[in-house]
C-alpha cells in the first residue's frame, strides 16, 4: 500500500489546481508540468535549487503555508535559505553612497541616498524575495509646544506582497507602533511573531508576521528609524539585525543635521489607526494644490517642499486632534459614575 504524500505535496496540489498557475510555475522553474505533478503526488521531490526557486515564484499569499510544510519535510531548508544571505555589504556600495553624498545637490540628496540604501537593504535582507518591506520613518518637526508628537513614513521599498515602491503608502506613527517605540528608547527593537502578546507597542501591518526597527542617530540626536517587516515569523536573526543596524547608520547620511533632534524633544502620542488615517491622508495632494494657490495669491516665497511640509503638519495636527478626542471620550466613559 502506497504511503500518503507528504504535507508539502498536498499544499502544492492545491496550488496547482489552476491550469494557468501550473503553466506559469512550469515556465518560471524551467520544469515540465509533469514534473510539478510528480512533486505534488509525492512520487518525486524537487532538488534544493528548485525548492528555493519555488518559494520565490509562487504567489505571496501561498508562500507561508508552503514554507511551513516544506520545513517539516526538509528541516535543512532554513539553513539553505540562510546560506545565500550575506552580512557583508559590498565596499563599492559604500563608495557609491559617499559619492552621492558629496556630489548631489541638497534638494536631491535625501531621495538619491535613501533610494539607493533602501534598495540595497531589501536585496540583502530578502535575497529570495520571500516578502519584505523596508521603510524609512522620519520624525515630524516639533509642534507648537516644541515637542515631536509623531513620525511619518517617508520612503520605502518592498517585495511582494508589498509594492515595489512604498513612498506613497504613507501613515503617521506614534507610541502605538514599533517604530515609535524604537525612536523613543533609541535602540533596536524586534518581534519574531507579531501575532502573539507584546511587551511593547507594535502595530501590525496586514502582511507582516515579524519586524525590526533601528533608530537613525547622529551625535546623540535622532531623526527617526529604519523599519523592516517580513511575511515570515522569526525572520530577524541576529545577523539580519546586524545588517539592519548598519543600513540605519548609513542612511543617516541622507539627512541634514537639522533633521536630528535631542531625545528630550521626542514625546510621541498615540496616532489613529490606518482606517481612520487613510481617508484623511488621501486629501494630501488636493490640500497641496489649495495651499499653493494661496501662496501664489499672497505672493509668498515658498518652495514646493515647504508647502508640502506645511500640509503634512496640518494633517498631523488633525490626526492628533482626532486621537485626543477619542481618548477624552474614553476617559469620560471610564470615569462616569455608576
């Protein structure tokens, strides 16, 4: 009597139910559909290179289930994946960053340096494209009271299921987030499984299972943090945390000295959840246009960057007011007489 196929083969059977997906995987892996069927039936098993490539090319929402099933049958799989991971950042990369820092005009420097570093970080932290987002989170300028009340997602790169460019996927973050916590305590913070109970705040993105954040620092001051999120649990091993630390140190070169603030200025608040933020943030471009027209009407001398920053500050104040109102309501309800 034939033994039943291993669990990973059963998972693969479900993936191959679609003839279009079966054909796509066949082409991507360079194997026949018959070979795929033999893997799914348990008649044969893929070679090491095919296993790694299979994890890269299947659809993102199917990856975690297959990975977990494969690890039960191939316990050496995590070490195979780790072997292609390099802690060494090429010297040519550092040389290129320094060249950009010294030759690029002030207006372009932040974007050119951050773009290059985020791409390199994504390439080295997620070499198999299993699913990761790397985001640069920056402190908002101090509010009227001189305190920094929130952070803003400024730039980012991702591999599926995230989009490649995360610049326009913006949220304000505060004490409810890992980014906020890392900025407040000024050292690296990581969580191997965001689904479990937390000892510190960690807002969970829809795709992420593990995450790590490292503050961006200069001369004892802080500008924000570098946040890495993975679709895999327990992804941020010590070597990967070391790599994140280095990239966060290097990305400090993208900032002006005035972007770094004394730690005692950072007093973050809790920001509203994404469902509340996104409809308000969607009005950003419209508000910029309105503000630009106002500036032209009053013949004020403001750059586009200055106008956009004013709008971001307006949005921050609006979101902070919403959160304050919610907290006041909660306090009223909590203290209401019985």
